[in-house]
C-alpha cells in the first residue's frame, strides 16, 4: 500500500516540481557528518519518547539525513521504509487532505524564503499541524512539526533542515491543516504570518478567475499563468487585480491567510 502511494506521488507534476525547486539549490558543505552527530547528541539529551520525533531532510536528494527510530510509533512502518524512500515516505503518511495542503504550503513558502536577506533567513522558522494515518491501525494521528534551517550554503539556501515533531494528545481546534512562519526582519521587527480560517466566498469570481486563484496560491508568475491558460500576461494581470478587489484582499499572501 505504501509503495503504491509513493508511485502516485512521484507521478504528480506539482510534487516533482516542488522537489526540483528545492533540490537544485543545494551544494556540498563541510562538517556535515559532524552536524548530523550533533542531532544524535541532541536526541540523547532530551530523551525523546513516543510523542517526540527529531528529523532532518537533505534537500539535495530528499532523503532523511537523520531521524529518531521511534518514528514507527506514529507510522506503523519500519525505519527501513523511511530510510529507503525519504521524503516520499513521509508524504505517503499524510492524510489525503493534509498532503495537498502541505504541498501547496511549501510551494508558496519557497519564494517568500528566497526573498529574505541572509540575516533574516538565519531567524526563519515555521510550524505546521497535520494528520498522519497509522498504517496498521488507520488511526488519525495529529502532529505539530517545527522546522528551521539547520545547514545552509553561503546564500542561505537550505541543505538540511531540522524538524521537531510533537504528537498531540487531543484533536486541535480547528481540526484542520494549519501553518505559520516567522522571522526577524532587518529592522529588528518580528514578522509572523499565520493561516486564518475565515471562509472566503468565491461565488463572486468567474470560472477563469477561480482558475487563476488556484495558480496564484501555487506561487506561479503572471507569465507562467498566461502560458498555462493560453492568454496574454496583461489579461492575467487584469484578472489578478479584479480577484484581489472582489475578495477584498491586498495581495497573494493575504489571500492565502484567509483560505481554508
């Protein structure tokens, strides 16, 4: 069953594009083995139990550079499964609804992170709340992952991240995929953006405008949208302005915040 889901994920263009976008940025750095050992030392210090997982993704090939062995407790799958399939394995564990939102969140987050200065990237972090479906019991397990860059290159591109995953003892409110990201701006101000669960009525939008909304939240440019939809860039720009006006939002980020 798990392998079938992985093959489905590999065949989704949006998923493969997401992988390439992150992976093309990574380069080889010194001290990698030493820093991975530091994660093992951290795990020993905090003595993570069944409710806490420490993990680190290698963004160059989407393997798991490090993770604690208790991942079986929340997955029902052996450690070897995650060692073999890496990021694809973790994504196969997501509840179907949360998996789609997870992909969309990361697609939108990348251009935001790229625009930050080196110093801002050093303070960047994000958290997201989601469900894994236990492979043996089919139990929906709610978790919160806190992510920060762990190893980066000189330009601040992420090579390894560090994720602390906490299993929740109760269903969160609201019981839905949730996210936030934060960083310290160059002027010293803490910036924090959270998902809002206010419903937006899309009834005011035309069919074409709804198509453009879907592309906007995927982080696509007006040029990319025009090529996909077979219209001119100026037409897309006009639609974007009309969408923001009709939905009473200022920009794409504001739109994302209000979408459930």
